[in-house]
């Protein structure tokens, strides 16, 4: 009788089942909210700092770059210093940097403080995921990923809407100030409910691998972000960054394959579901970052909408998230990961094509339906790959897998924004058109390029078998 009672308590522990995933969801929502809310405020900040709106992509991209640079050591730090300590420290850095961003007086200060903010985010996101993955068995990951992923991605999509409201009625600076109360609430709850976990078997810190990863990813990002923008670097310096970045990354791959306990354990790509999920995410996060950057810019600069109108106009994407949230996991259980992912990506592709038809005279219902479809499809992809990537992963490799997965998610996000900016300026020069003309043709052409990323992701998803991940459902 006593044994049954103990099992009952363990099975229905509310802290384990609800509170910890909720804390993680708030953290992820806060980070994604911050990452995207700046997009709506770009024209206002550009006017405040007297710079071109496209130049402000530096402040957006440096955040993602900081995430990509420091995420690789997040797993090691969590193992070495403990998950609770790193969680609390990272949230504290994020809050402090948010305040500094809010008081920035020029684009360079904002860029530097955004990079520091990204350092906090680089630990906050993966450590949160490690806490959850270690807490729950594989069969519960789909359910828990649904609890965490939807609020987090709502923050990602609601960012432009909230950013528009704050920019219009208060100031763009409040985009950063709003992180303070959310962060303090998270620190309070985290201190009470999150348990400290330190790995007994600690791996050595790969200093050389970290330096190779940081330098190579930075150089590749600089190359992509400065193409067609040679105000800061000459064309020769830009392409030198690209060649050096790719070369150093190739060295990093070879180094990690032969190094014991490397910064990136590329041997984990032998796990089939992780390899395929990684390939999908690489394209998927570039698509999401691009759409989040392009839509508010097009609505404001081409169609003359205000920041709050622009933010309101992207709200259907968030509504699509909410709708899809209620049946995403059920669909995965019904049809399996392969068809859930493939159909969701195909729907994403169709939605991007529809977005490319939006113009100044486009009926509101068409915009709403296109964005609603995009939001619903996005949840389908994210909920599937979020669980699929770790279902077959050995428990002692979760930290290493998380470092690879999240590093390249953020890196692909920065590349996605850079690719969008490159396409906007490149098409404007090639077709000799005004980038911000009312017909928005340059944006339409850019949507076509982003759609190609969805085609690649769809191709990768076809490599899944019907049996992949079914043992965990």
C-alpha cells in the first residue's frame, strides 16, 4: 500500500509535470520575444539614430551571432557548475544587458549591448532545455516539448506585435525594459523549483575547439552580412572573411572528429534522427528569422504602416500557433514524425509563396489566411523536430547534442536575416528598383529565395522513415 502511494506521488508530482516546464517556457518566450520585437522597431530606431534601416540589421544579427558563439560551451558549463547555477547566472546577465540596450545612445552601443545580451541568452536557452530533457523520460518529451515550445514560439511571433505597441505608444527602449520584470519573476521561481545538477564525470573544456568555432562562425556571418554593403569593409576584405571562415570551419570539423571530448561532438550525427532533424532545423530557423525580419519591414517601409499597425498585421501568425498547438502532438501520434514533419514543411512552403503575393492593395483576408497558415505549419515542424532530435540520443550525450543543435539554430537565424538583407539590396541593384517602393517587388523576389530553403527542408524530411521516433509515442 505504501509503495503504491509513493508511486502515485512520483507520477503526479506537480513540480515535475508543470512548474519546471512553465519556468522554461517563460525563459524561452522572453528570449524569443526579445529576438524578434526589435524587427518592428527597426525603422523607428533607424530614425532615432539617423541611419539606414538595413544597417540596423547589425544589432539584430549580432544577437544571434553571440548565441552561436557561446552556446557551444553552455553544455560544458552546465555539467561543470551545475544547471541551476548557470540558469540563474544567465538570466541575470540577460536582464542587465537588457537595461543597457534600453539606454543605448547610438547604433554601436546598441550592437555591443545586444551582443552581451546574447551571451546571457546563449546559456539561458540550452541550459533550460537540458534541465527539462534530464527531468523527463523520452516518452514524455513530445508532451513536454508542446508545453514549452508553444509559449516560446508565441514569444517569437508576438515580438513584432508587442514591439509595435511599445514603439508607438511608449518608446522602442521599452522593448528591452520589459525583460526586467519577466526575468526577475523567472529568477524567483527558478531559485525555488529548479534543482541543482552537476555531472560527476566532467569533460575537459576544449579551448582550441571553442576558438575555432567562434572565429569561423563570426567570419562567415561577417561575410554574409556585409555582402552588397561595403561601407565598413572593402569587397576584398569581405570575401577574405568568407574564405577564411569556411576554411577554419573545415578545420574545426576535422579537429572535432579526432579530438577526445571536442567542443562539437560531430560523431553524434551518426544518430539518424538527430542528423535529419538537424538538417530540417538548419533551414527552418533561417526561414522563421527571415519572415520575422521581412514582414514588418515591408509593411512599414513599403506600405507606410505604423509600427503598431505592422505589429498587428503579423498577429495572425501567432493565432496560427495557438490553433495548431492543440492538435500538433495528436497529429504526430496519429501519423508519425515523418508525415507530420513533411506535411508541415510543405504547408510552410505554400504559405511563403502566398506571402510573396502581398501588395499594398491586397485584401486583409488574404494576408490573414496566409500568415495564419504559416503560423500553424511552423508549430507542426517545431513540435516534431524538438522531440525527434533527442528521442534516440543517449542520455549522457544530451548536453553535447543540445550544444550542436542550438548553436546552429541561432547561426542559421543570423544567416537567414543576412540572406534576406543581401537579397533585398541585390535585387534592388539588379532590377534598378527602389527597395522600399509601394509595389514591394524586391520583397516578393526575396520571398522566392526563402521558399527555396523550405524546398531543401522538405527534401531532407523525406529521408525519415515511418518508424522513426514511433517507439517514443
